[in-house]
């Protein structure tokens, strides 16, 4: 959200009320404003943290200049209310009601004993016990006065709650200084109640008398708190003038003009349990794994430490999040702090790639360094910063989901790091205590890197879902000549994805100071025709040249000489200009919807892929490991698993070099590739094979003991388990693992 720093406080506060969204994307303050008109409410409570995140400047002015800022906020609330329900505002105006914005969760909480003159006129919060509470009285806010001499009527706003009459009669024929009579029934009032807030006993220094401060509750705040309650009271600290001060010490009594009250006491509430929840409770009561589930519910965002959690769960464990009638959320997770040595837990090396919620891939070093530039804080062995970043993570059920990371760390690495490499070709370098997720007796648990052994199975995603986007916000400088101008797409189309797949496969770009030439080489006419279809479909009827095959080269060359197209591709992915070893899938493809990435994968494998009918595999070879890692991620988004390895091969013009190979070895995923993506020409024909599926990469390990427990509990023999006993017995023994 972009905030106009030149707009007025009222305009900025109105923008906050209308545009702020919570973590679920709800416009919570728009909803609360609508609730005000439906229920006839006159105040709106705003969380200070929300305001601080949205507009730090207005939050700061609220603390330093609360008087003017509250007036601006009240004006903004009226404007938003008038948009949502103009009739409600007009009726309130006729009834002489005033609307107020109340700010909760004020960070500037001050001990009663430390109130000083520097707090006068500032927005503060104090916590204490309410020891006195007056009756509710009417407070004059808009007085209507009548001149006794001539009968002229005068309107006087009562600033600060102090009584004030007109200075003189405004009738030009009168002009006297009074006397004036208050027309009580025609004037406007609000409710007023005074309370006294006293220090809490537990915060009182030994041998000291508790201190207190008076406070005023106005409007709908009256009777919101009772004598004896513990509360956090926030408002503007003001001073009370004691009569005439001439010749006396100029001291004044402080009092708090209250804006918001929050009770600190926790009361028991009756919560209605719906039938579905009641049934879940009854089901859990008979669950033989309830003990393990209770342990896992404790601090669920911290993996591992099962023994510690089991000890803690004997006295406290998590429940589910509940929302009370007033909208207050009660967290289900336990408030438990688990601490350990610095630099441990989920720590990885700087080059580790992180999958973001929109499908992009960035190194953790880039992410953390970016966050540290804004608000870093130093600790004993590094730095950390707060922020928000949607990333892909795994929940307690082993499902990949999108969650927000809100703390970013950069710490000194331990002396020893562990590199873990999987059969899929993925590898990661981590700290010794970094947890990996395995299955044990049918349940997911964590295992530290230093405890891992060759042959262990690690949980990895079978399919990944992201929040895709087909937006394309690129501005290209037009070439100086009038020839061959490009018509660029306004969003990421299937044709553009297809074109980029061919460029990643068999394409290259030549660059000079004054020109760009985009090349594509292939010897299959059907693929060449498809490439030209995607080229023209993406950029209009663009000029291109075809150079036929010649001695020593069997492929045809199609090239486009266009500085505009070259600049466009450079903005999409600078890797196009860094040679074959540094190619990568463009970020706009990594974030694209699945129908678009299918076109990219299809054209890439059309250009660089190989289909083996005898082995039942599909593979692609490239000099760029990064490119194939990106393609592997795109395949996983479609639920297609693959393995990344390397080989050494000789090119036409050089000695043997290291190349990387991405292979789909499982026939199940071979068929899924055929059905979801497909290929052109003879490669597509080679996909039409029949082979018995025998998946050996998508398995369920560590379930032998669980299978035996289930079978014996049902009094079944191994031959009764739905498959040959000779096969099933291996699953129970654990020397083989069942496929999905």
C-alpha cells in the first residue's frame, strides 16, 4: 500500500480504515464500520499495531500529538460511515451523537509511579486497579445560551469539558457581557464518569503507599469497567487547574482523559459447542493416539523436542482458537517458551533456495539481507529483523501450505555443517540440529541432521500449490528506428510461456551496444512451426529470418533482430544473457498459473527433452543446474516427481563437460506427464507406451509396525490383507515399502 505523505491526517486515517486488510485478506475495519451502523454503535476500536503497520507516521503523530490526530481520526470515521450508511450519520446528527475512534494496544505503557510532566498532552497507557467509580453524570459539550437582556441565542462548544459562557452578546444592538442563561433542554450532552486508577500491589515498592490518578470516562466508555477490576486504561494525560493560582506555586493535578479501556481480568465464559465440535471431542476421547496428538499440539510451530513437549503436556497443552462474542480471539496454542543454544534449529547456508508463496525461488541470503536493511537488531552472534514473507511450509499433517515468515535471522555458523543429498538430486547444507521430517510407526516426527544416516527417508512434497499470478509489468524502451517494433503482451499468456520454453531449451541471444539478436535452432519442422506460432502469438507479426541447415549443422536457425525484443527478454530474465551454464526459468513463469507453466514445460521438453520407450523415462539435459532445478519445481507443482543428476558429455566443439540431467523415472509420473502436458511430433508418439507401474520413489516408509498392529487388532492373517502374502510380509518386516 502506498501512502501519500502529503495528505492530511484525516485523509490518511480514512485510507487506513478503508484499505487495511488482516492476514486473511479481510477489510476488518470496513466490516466494523458496517457493524456500527447495523447496531447503532458510536465508537470504533482500532488496534495500534494495525495502524503502525499500515502508516507508521500517523501512528507516531497519534502518540506525540494525540489531540489533533484524534480529531482527524473522528472526522475520517464520519466520512467512512457516511459512505457506508449516510442515513445513519444523518440520524446521529439529528440526535446530536458524536462518533469516536478508540485506539487499543497502546505501546507507550507507563508505570503510575513514573508519570512525569513530560507525559502531559501525550497518549499513554497505565495499568492498575480501579478503586473508585462515580455515578454517571451528563457532561455539557455544546451549550446553547440566551442573552437575558435581548434574548439572542448563542452556541458555545465546551472545550476540554470545562464550562464556558459567551464572552459577549453577538447582537449588534446589544453587545453586553451578559448575563446569559443556559438553555439546558436544547443543549447537547454526553455521559461522564470519573474513576481512580491505583498501582497494583505486586508492583508496589516495599514500604511505599500506592499511588493513583483520576481518570474520566466519556460517552460509551461509562460503566465499561467496575471498581475492583484490573485494567489497562489509555488516553491523554491532562492537568487540572486549582482555582486562582496568582501568588501560589504553579502546580497542577494530573488526570487521564480516557480514550480506551481494556480489562486485565480473565473471566470464565460459557461457549456454545456446535454438534460437529462435540462429535470431534467424543471421537478424540476414544482415539488410541490421543496422547501423541496432545504432545504434537504443544508449540506446534517448533519441531522436535518431543520429550520436552511430553513433559510440558502433562500440565498444559493446546486447544483450538476460539472467538468470543465481543470478537476477542483466544489462542489455542500454549504459551510455552522453548530455548536452546544460539545458531541452532532451522538454520541453513546462505545459498539455500527458498520457495515463496507465489512460486518464486530466492536464496535465503537475498531474503534475509533485504529484511536486515530495514529494521535489523543486533544480538550476541548476529542480527535479526521482523517482517512478513509468504513461503511454502509443511503443516503438522505433512501437507504443504503457504504461511508467513515474520522473523529473519543471520547468525554465526557452527564449526560443523551437514550436507544432506537426496536421491531426487536435491541437496541442502544445514546446522547439526536442523530438523528433517521422517515417518516412524505411521507418524511424522523430526530427526536432527546429525542423527541422519544413509538410506533414511525424508518427507518431501509430492505436489505444491502456490498463489499464482499472470501479471506482467514491464516497460521497454522503444528502438530508435521505425522498423520491427514489437507488440508486447499485457500479461503472461500461454504463447509467451511456450516461446520462453523454447528459448530456454534451444535458444540464445546475442548482444551488442546497438543490437540484439534472438536465435532458435531445431531440425524438426513441426517444432519450428510451433515456435513461430508462439513467437507471433506473443509479439504480433514480428519479422524473422530462417536460415536453412548447412554443411556441419543439420538444424535450421530462426533469428529475430530486434533490440526491443532483446530488452524485453533481459527484463524478464537476465540469465538469458549469461550463457548456457547460467540459464534459469524466468521468474514470471515460476509465479504463473498451472495452465501457463504446462505450456512452458511442453515447449522446453520439445526442444531439449528425450523420451525413452524402452526405459519408460522422460529426460532433459542442460549445462545449467539452476535451470533444471527450476523445471523440477514446476513439475512438482503439477504433481510430477523427477530426479536430478549429472553426466559428462562431449559437445561438438569441445572436450567432455559436466551436464545435468532431469529424469522422470516413475511410470506413474511418466503417464501423468503425457496426460497433463504432452509433446509434439515424434516425441509425443513415444509417450504412447504400456508398462506396468512400479513406483519406487513415491513410497510410504516406516509403517511396518503400524501395519502389524492394525492387522492383529482386526484378527486378520497376512493372506487376508488384499495382496499376496509373499509381497505383504515384506511390508510388515520393513525390508520393502509400499507405494502410494
